[in-house]
């Protein structure tokens, strides 16, 4: 094959976009995205000069000294309440001690999401049920949520997101109990970008609102957060909490101090694709009692997982989660008191989640 035939063949391949053109202009854009935990983040995408989405690794940009084959992703820091969430999920998810639970989620053709649940407590014998509906108007960034439970409490939430400002979410929440006539209202807001996550909570009480503010700063994986609550009716700060931590894709470290008296920490490590491990520690000033726990989650396959945890008081938690079919998940769990094994008092739990 001659050199002219070779060049001709390359031009044909470039014409049909089978190989990238050396002179093609690659444009990088930063667009918002939603992480798996529901928080707002940003990612960098690449487009060619015709506006078509291309892989950033295939861009022959002079500014790129290496082709990484990955799209850069700027992760927003978690909100203060979500610090240590990865370790908390190891200890909390997959367990339903002492209850029988049924959850059902469905969605109508009009786009209304319905969620209903019922929980039967084995010790108290109380049965608690709830029902909620959610409808989103995506063009205006609005979400309307209606809730009801067997305590005869009604709740309504109105949320607007990314319309007032990018990354800003504002929620107006109200509850009403017809039997007692009690009414509550809250104005919540949250804002997040790649360096800071801030959320506020204002209790709409005319006698004296309670203002709750929390913020988390992120720098190269390191996290620093503060949380304070001011009671205007009593004119004093009810909470003064601080936290430090580090987070990556497979590792998370979290420490916190609440009101200068309660100290806590957690460590999360994703050992492999199948094994997640966590360590949790808590201690209260003035007390010699320290709570220390170790937990793990092991994925048997894509549809089944084992959960286990134990603390220094010999309380053992075991769980088994199985996806019976798409949208149907069964969870079996048991809590065992190792110090009083023969005395009984152990708890079992069953949960069934249905989601079409």
C-alpha cells in the first residue's frame, strides 16, 4: 500500500468518526451531577467542535501531557450530618432488630412517587404505619411531598432546587396534628459546591425560633466541620459541635466533639469489591464507659450480602440481605446479648422491601 493510499484510508476513518482527528478541537465543560447518596456534585465532560460528547482520554489537547482514560470528577463535600456516613452505614444498614417491617415504593404514570411502610414492634406491640407521595416539577425545580402516619400527623414539604442559585436547595416544611391542633413549621436550606457544604434549619416558632447552622469545608480530601444551634427564646447556644475527617473512595476517617463532652470517631475501609469494614468509638467526658464496635459487610454476590457487628459490651448483630427478584429485597437480622446468652432477651427482625 502506498503512502497516498494510507493517508486516504485514515481520512475516510476520520470522516466516519472511527478515529479521532488530530486537529479536532476538544472543549471541556463543568456540569452538575448527582452522587449516589443524593448530594450535588460536579464533573468535567468533553465535547468535540460539533458539540458531540467524547471521551476526555481521546482528546489530543496540547495541555494534556497524559491520557488518563478517566473523566475528572469534582466531589462536593458531605453535609455535617453525613460525616462518617460510610462507617455508619456499615453499622446501621441491613439490621432491623425486634421489628417486622414492610416497605413499598411505587410510581404512577403521572410521575407521582408513593412510599408506604408498616412497622410492628415486638416488645411494645405497637404498629406504626406511614404513607407519603412525592411529585416533581422538573422544569421549575420544584418538589411537593405529602406525608401521613398512624399517629395522625400530616406533613407537607415544598422544595425548590438549583433555580435560585446553582447548588442551592430550599425547603419549606410544615406539620399538623388534627387531634391536638399542634402546628410546626421549618425553613431549611442547603448549599454545596466542590469546596463547601452548608445547611441551615430555622424553626418557625413565633415565641422564639431555633436557628441551626452547619458547615463542612473540604481540601484535597480533608474535611473540617462545625455545627451550632441557637435558641433565641432562651438566648443561648444549645449545640456546639466540631468534626474533622478525611475521605476518599475507599477510605474514610471521622472524629467529632459534641458540646465539649461527647467524643466520637469512626473509620471506614473498603478492603475489596466484596468486603467493607468499619470501626466506631464513643466516649463521654466524666465517664469511664467507652463504647467500641467493629462491623463488616460482605457481598456474597450481586444479590446477597452478610452483615455482622460486635461491640465491647458483647452485643452481637447479624444480618442477611437477599434480593429475591428485581425490586424485592428480604432482610433477616438478629441481635444477641453475648454476656447473657442463656438468659434470653435476644431479638430477631424481618424486613421486606418492594419497589417495582
